[in-house]
C-alpha cells in the first residue's frame, strides 16, 4: 500500500512537471486596427463669403450602431479625415469619449447644415458628457485643435457628398 502511494505521488509529480515545461500554444490576440472607410467628402464654408475653408474625406455614421461606435478604439486619424454622424432629426445631442483615444473637436451642426456649437480638444477616454447646448442634426468629429487651426466657427456651414 505504501509503495502504491509513493508510485502515485511520483507519477502525479512527473505529470505536473511535464505540464509546467510544456510550451504554451495559445495564440496572443492582437487588437484589430480599424481602418478609415471613405464614404464621401465634406466641405466647410465660411459664413460671410461662402468660400471653402476646409475639405475632408468622411466616414459616415448614420445608423444606431455606427453612431454608438463612432471613433472608439482608433489610435489615429489623418487631418484631412473626419466622421460625420447623421441623425434623423434636429435635437439636443451629447457625446462622450469612452474608448476614444484621439483628442477630438466635436462640431455640432443644425438641420440647415450651419455649425451651431463645438466641444474642442476633448480629452481621450473621458466619459463626461459633451453636450451640443443647442439642437443639432449632424455631428462632425475631426482631430482636436483642427477647428481652431482652420478657423472653423459657429455660423460656418457644411455640405457633403456620399460616394
């Protein structure tokens, strides 16, 4: 009986030792890099002269899932790119930066495509509410600080074309 216990203990020890030396064949999951999807083009027009201030390639978020997802989990965006959120009506809007790693300028735009308010240089990963303060039907997100660089202001307007 004593010999059987000793043999079982040695066998168990050998199995544990072999398992600890075995290479781990599990694959490391790499995060998927989300690529920009060009859905169209957007122009920003100066309020007084209607001259073009800026042009962007845009990715459009026009359904509930895309609007909820937005630019989450993206690590970068080119300065000539942005995301246009299209809502079915003109209403007060609020965004937040959950899982968003890029500082953004959030541009709120009324149903007449006139810029009505901003949230500038938003803080990445911050879940604080970033409200429009006035009704908006469109929201345009670009890299943080870019609206000041391009002199985009309340009263300017946008127009966009879908590919």
